[in-house]
């Protein structure tokens, strides 16, 4: 890969990916393969954007905590004894040992290496045998804290503690999915995340690509949601998320052999929402796939330029999981979903291989890929703000 990848000319070339979709081309392949670009992206996106790390239900009780990682950063999320949700680095401020792993309930965190101890809010409360260390200040050695915001039952963190709030920039998305009442939706904690051998954007794009659905997934498990019924509500690059709607051939369609919902319908859904699938996106970490009876959420956590971990969770209407036949009905959905996901995963892996090729193109778009244009605009707005400054990003978006 050329050492001057992040040149002015490279960033100027991104304009071709943010113009009208009928004229646009895809992002340069290096955006998906280059270690140099990945390091740039960590600063342009992950250092300042709101990042989804899990559900509020993961820390339901005081003392509950869980750990996760995004761009290699170990993170703890906890609920303090006074009920606040806090997020902080999991890295001990003595010798960089991790002070917590997995999830559980605790009164604090003790580094297993030298037994420095931290409260649930990350404050250092104990440091054995440091009394002879000159000018040692416990208050200055607390775990680095992150900003926290709750949105629809999801926990978001921001490494930038001065970041602007998330919710005002998600007003359109929140309105479109309000009928799901996701803050009160129920679902199990996701299983441990696998490592997937492709760039996080390949994953995000696949989940928002209406163009492939009637082709790759052609057959009785997917034909009720044809690509030709895709819609892409407009969004602005400075907003925090965007939407894709896809009309269905009948109300309350769902992924199973009957093509109809078998689990309880989310009670707040409008007739309009019940006659479509909704895809709601809060890049760079959260993507939602929403049917009348089930929501699949994906939390994307890159760990390199060509790999990511992904938490895959499910949400249901309140009380749905109490049905004695719930597991059997859910199995109907998951068998169909697993078949579709396997097709997507194979494509994603092959796309990543193709992106490494010297023949990888900057390809053209179909109108059924409208969400990709919105994603490109979201990305490039932030890339330019880091490379050339916020004013240049605003000028670029206005053109």
C-alpha cells in the first residue's frame, strides 16, 4: 500500500462517492483494507462518535457490570450502587493489567496483578504499598472515564467526554422506530461474539443493501420483502443515523417458512410499520433489522483493518418470552434467519478478498442501494473533518 495514501488527492477523490447516487461510485478499496487508513479512521470516527456497547438490561442491578472492546480498547460498563451507569477504561493505571473481564456483579474492581482497587465508577480507592512513592495522588490515577448516553434502551459511550449529545441528531430515526418502544423491549444477552474476517464497513453496508436481497436471498424465506419496494428517507451527513424501509407483500411479515409473524407483534406499531421492514442505523457501531415480531441488533466492534467482532442480539415485545411455546416459535424464525445470514457471511468474506485485488473497482450504484449513498455521506463528512477541518467537511457536504 502506498505510504502517501492519506494525501489531499485521496480525500478529494471521495467526492465521487457522495454525489447523487445515479453518478456516484463506491469508496476506494483502500478504505477497507489499509492499516494506515484504519488508524486514521480510529481518530476520525471512533475517538469522537457515540459507540453502542450494549443494552441497559445488561446492568439491571446496582453492581452489575460487563466488559467489551472497540478498536482494541478494553471497556467496562457498570451500574453504581446509587444506580448510575458509568463507562470507563478497563486498564489499570499502574501497569496496564485489565481490572475486569467478562460480566457479573461486584462492589468494585480489583486488579489481580498488584491489587489496586477501583470503585464501580472507576475511582481509585486502594493502592497497596504506594506510601513511599513521591507525590502519588490516588485521585489522579482513577480509570479514565467516558461519556455515557442511553438511547432506546441501548448504552452508548464516547471517548470524547465533551461530545455533543447523541439523541438530538437521531430525532428522525427515533420517530420512525418509536412504535417498537425499544427501551422496554426484552431479549437475552448475546452470546460471545465471533471474529469475522472482513472490514466493519463491509458488514454495515451488507446490512443496508436493499439491492442484493431479492437476488442473493431469492426463495420462500425472503421473497415477501422484494428489493423493488426499498425506500430511503433522506438524511444529512451531520446527523447521527439513517434509515432504510422495505415494503412487504403482506402485513406482519417475518423470516420463517410461513412468512408471517409467529411471535407477539410489538403493540405500538402503526399499520404502515407493520407493512414494511425497517432498518435503522447508528454508525459506526449499531444496526437494527426490525420486523413486526422481532428486532435483530448488531453491535459492530472492529479490531483491525480487515476484521471485527460483532454482538448479535434479539429483542421482543414485552411478555413475549413468557409464552411456554416461545422457544419453539423463535426457532422457526432463527432457522430461516440463520440460512439468510450464512449467505450474507459468505458474500462478506468474498467481498473482502476481492477488495484486496489490484482489479477491485470503484463500482457504480443501483437506486436500490440508496442507504450506501447515505452511509458514504456520513463517513466522508467525518473523514474530511479530521483531515482538513470541520469547515471543509461542511463545505463538501453542501456541494
